[in-house]
C-alpha cells in the first residue's frame, strides 16, 4: 500500500507538471527514481499511462482516467490527515448535522452558515429530516434531539431550552372563542400531527386531555401551515412558531398552562473523542440559541419563562 501511494503521488506530479524532470524536482527525487516509479506503476496496472518521447509527454486515455482517480484519493488522504491533526484544534473537514425540518430551516440553517463563514476550512452538510437517525452508524457528527436520551452509548449535551405551546390564528379564535381552561380544548378543532398523530395532549402536572380534529398529518410543517390558515389549534415547538406569535399571525392558547419541555440536546458517542469542529459548533449554537430564547421566546408566555 505504501509503494502504491508513493508511485501514485509520483504519477500525479508527472501528469500535472507535464514533465518527469519537473515532477522529480517537486518531489525532491532523482529523475531516475521518478521514472522508475512510473514504470513500476504501469507494470502493476498492465497499461501504459504516459506517452513519452524525448521532447513531449502526454497522458494516454487510461492515464487521464487514472490521474483523476489518483488525484481525488490523494486529496482525501490529505483532508483526513488535516481532520485528525488540525481538527484537534480547528474546525476543518466535513461537519454533518441533522435536525427536524422546521428547526433546521428556521434556526440551524442561518446559524450554520454564519459558523461556516468563521471557519473557511470547514464544509457543512445539514440533513433536514423528521425521521429517526441511527446514531450508531456514525454517518452524522451532530444529531440534535429533544428529550432524554436512553441509549447509554451516547452523550447528550443541552444546547438550548425547549418547550411546546398551543397556538392558533387570531381569526380562528375570534370565530370559535378562546379556551379558558384545558377542558375547553375538547370542543375545539385541533390539528393533529405525528406518526401516528396523537389525539391526547399531556401537561406538566401529569394531566391530559383528549382532543379531536378533522385535519391530521405526519408533517409538522403542514400542521403549522393549517394553523396559520385558521383551521384550528396546534401543539408545536415554541422554536417553530415564535416568529408567527411575535408578529401576530398566531396566538398562544392557555399561555399559563405548562406543557412538557425538555432541552434540545447535541448527541455524540461516548467512545468518540469529539473533534474540534463538533466542540466548536456546539459551543457556538448553545450561545446563540440560548440568547435567542431569552430575548425572543421566553417572554411570549409565562409557561415558556419556566422552560429549560
């Protein structure tokens, strides 16, 4: 494997400089050594990679294809080295984050764009999905979850407060009346969502109420849209609806009624030393999201001021 990589490196430098002697100079090796590496690589592959005369050098069709693959492999090796060396202190390489559609679009997307601008050697992939992510497969660096984590193989660090609210459009509440106690919800149109949609809404004191509605969906964003259109009362994350509440498109129902709320967590395995890119983005998101909560969300309802 070591000889393969060394010979591939020599071949890539030959292809990109267009000269055996220039490649030898860049690699600080003799012309004979570089020529021998090329010949050895061609022998192992069983194809000619370079057409060479006393004056010119050009890649064969096979050589051009092989050059593209080799250059990509060598670049990935260098990136891997950077991630495990520079990555101990700086945010480099690829950062893979996942969260729900609504939270990813409204909160994480702009914040990650800002974080990426501060760390130019970092590439970011944001997976917006309401599906449950398999944390054990290692395909995501930073999943975000709401609620307690039962899997002891993982750490979960709280990065932001979280709570649910019941809300509806002012037009719906003007038409149907505003609930004064939890039991009033039984006579209202409630928008239900989830997989499957739940028709029982629970509260922090352990009580619950069975609600009903003609509109159900597995899509929280669709439920949100229906609420904006005046279709009924919806139970949503305060993060998803606070802008609409603040700007008057939605109104919180029963604002003094505390609903269950558990902090938003960043999750990573116990067995994996978190690289700098994860530690830095967790710290950045925690600072910014907590500030956002305190300045824009906690004051919307007394129940949110007690959330954590």
